[in-house]
């Protein structure tokens, strides 16, 4: 087995992984339009995003989601039936507001706008997926995506996500997602593309990253 195949293998994330996951996701989302909108100060952006992603992991998705990671990437999923539980509680909102500073109100408005366009059918929701740019192109993100898509297919359920980066759409389309709507974030924020993937029958060959 090669070293790359070992590091690309998704593993369940534990609370001890919060710091490296936060670092990798902060690097992954450094050029993401929505995250740059939330963290406009270039000097503090990476540190702020690392705290943001670590807090979301520890207080929200690690408790009520399915979180997996590789050596350089991470994914936060919300399984069917857990959407209500995965909503940030008051303490999480307080921590995120402290991290976001004067952008906290925009964050709350954006979250409400996105939630209002979510699907009503039972589904798996991909909240976060990102790979450190130092490892992009080596299959980390694709491995994490395939891992939970297999779970959704086994359940016979659709998967859903939003992306604010147009250049990421072909990647998700390659795995069977299709754009089903656009959300204009309030306050002059970027566009979110809502994407849905229908479940694939058992035995269907999984997509491979190009």
C-alpha cells in the first residue's frame, strides 16, 4: 500500500482532530467567495477561519453529524433526521459571533437564507468539504465525497449541498450533483448554488475524480 493511499483514506474525525481539521479547512477555503466575505481582513482571515471551522466541528457537526478526514482534508455531513439537531445552539452562536466580529449579523442572515432553500425530502447534507491546497489534486476531497455518497446511496436518499465557488461546480457535477437553484445572500453577499444528487442504485460504479 502506498503512502498516498494511506493518507487519502477517510477516517472518522474525533475531537482530538479539531485543530488540524480547522487548519486544513482554513487553507482550503482561503479563496472561497463566501468565506472571504465573512472574513474580509486578509491579515486575520486564516486564523479566524481556523477557529470558525474548529468551533463548528466541536460544537455542532462532531455531535450531530458525520465528520471524516484524511491527512489534508475534511468533510462535515448531516445525516437524515439530524438536521434539527445540527442547528447551532445559543452557546455556539455566541462563539461564532465572537469569531466573526462585525460580520456576525451577515453570517446569521446568510445561514437563514440558505436554510430557507433547503430540500424538504429526507436527505444527506454536505455542510463542509475542503482540502488543503498543498494536497489538492491528490484525491483527498474525492475520497471523502465518495465515502458519504456511498452511505446515502445505501440509504436510497438524495444528497444536497451549497457552493459559493463557481469553479467547484464541475467537480460536484462529476459525482452526479446538479444545480437546482441559486441563492443570493443578503447584504451584498455572493451567490450560493444549491446542488442535489439523486441516489444511485446498489452496484452502480462510483465516479472517479478526473
